[in-house]
């Protein structure tokens, strides 16, 4: 639930920014995304919790397949401050400015426009293969870090979207659940970071 609330806060800050600048198309996109998240929260609390009985490591491995491993670059987030509205606002502003200054904004937006974010706790990242060395270096200079990301495919299991969300919450540390818009396939990006947010 905290992830949905964070996303809502983030979108509201963006919406305020777009309204102040009369960016009508961005306002429309933001309000649609806000409605979608509110619907997700509604649906989550309208049904009973599903219990996943996945305890043994061998059982866990059967839930998904690692179909690819990619290098991403991401902006670290201080999770101890995730309820601080001022921190979130400043974080969102810094992320936008970093992407713009490194000429990565279009690369970032193009990648994420092809994927619907369902859930997760990484709040700014882009595959390195989409960027040249200069752009990567500029992001690193701004405090972004490289990380190896496993692409997990749950098609081999019978888990639905809600069960996948619960599985990730219980078994993964830093991740994003996405739906590819072209195929409607649900995938999970598993960021190989330890408890301190450092690349393993």
C-alpha cells in the first residue's frame, strides 16, 4: 500500500507542476494515472487477502523464470523519508532535472511509456543499453548508480496479478512489476541491491 501512496503523491506533485504551466496533455495523462491507482487500491481492499504458501527455495524458483539480465542505472531513494512530503517533492524535482541535464529524459520516457507500472519500490531507472557512455557518466555524476536487473517471467506459474504483487512484496527487496503494453505480459524487474541500497 505504501508504494501506491507514494506513487499518488508523486503524481499529485507532477500534476500541480503541469497545471501551473498549462500543460494540458500532461494534465490528462496524470489524472488518468491517478484514477488508475485509486482503482487499484479500491480493488485491493474489495477482495480478501490471498495467502501464498511458498516457503521452500525450490518452490520459490518454480514461481518464475529469469528470462534476461540487464544493466540499469537508477537514482537511489531514501526509504526512511518516504512519508516526508518535502523529501518526495525534492526527489521528484531532482530526478527530472538529472534526466534533463543528461539528455536522458526522452530515452527514459520512451522506455517507460511502453510499460505500465503496476507496483514496486524503485522510483527512477532506465536500461543502460538505451544510453551512450556520456549520458551514463552524467547521471553517475549526479548520484545515479548502475545495477544489474533480473527480468522475471511468471507465466510458468498460476499466479494472478495480485498474487504476483504479494509474492514480490514477501520475497524480493527492490523491484518493479510492469505490464508490457504491446503484449499485456506481466514481468518483474528485480534490482540486485542489498538492504542498504548498494549493488550486490
